[in-house]
């Protein structure tokens, strides 16, 4: 695990968590965002992995559209076999390499 030179205080961690959950809740059907973009929007651009941990370990996050979060290359989460089918059901298309077509489906918050 990475040691962050810019560690968060407990209060900053709570704000980060709440901001991440808010951003993910807004991703529309048929679109995706990546962990790094979410971390940047939450004010901590070097904390992309912490976005993934936040989504995995926060009680209640399973009720959010977490399947709409992929890595920067459009790769789905390892070990989550249903993520691709959930995205396909929303009209998200995939490239021959199995990654989300980010040029068509990346959502940029306004």
C-alpha cells in the first residue's frame, strides 16, 4: 500500500468519503468515471486507490452505482464478475480488449 506524504486527518477523511459518495451517486446511466478523476474532484488527486477502498468498505455504498467506476483505462474491477453486465445493461460499450470505451462513456461533472 502506498504511503501518502499528504495524509488526511480524520476530519479530512470524512469529507473525502462523503464527497466520493456524492460524486458516485451522480454518475448517470450509460456513463462511467475513473478512480483518479473522482479523487481529483474530491480534492485529493493522489488518492485514487482510496476511492476504491471508500466504495468497498463504506456501509451503504452498495446502494450507489459503484459499477460505474472503472480505472483510467476503462478496465473493470478485478473479481467483480457482474460489473460488465451491469454496465452493458445501461448501454455502455466495450472495446475489443474488454475495457469500457472511455471516449464514449466517460462522464465529466459540470
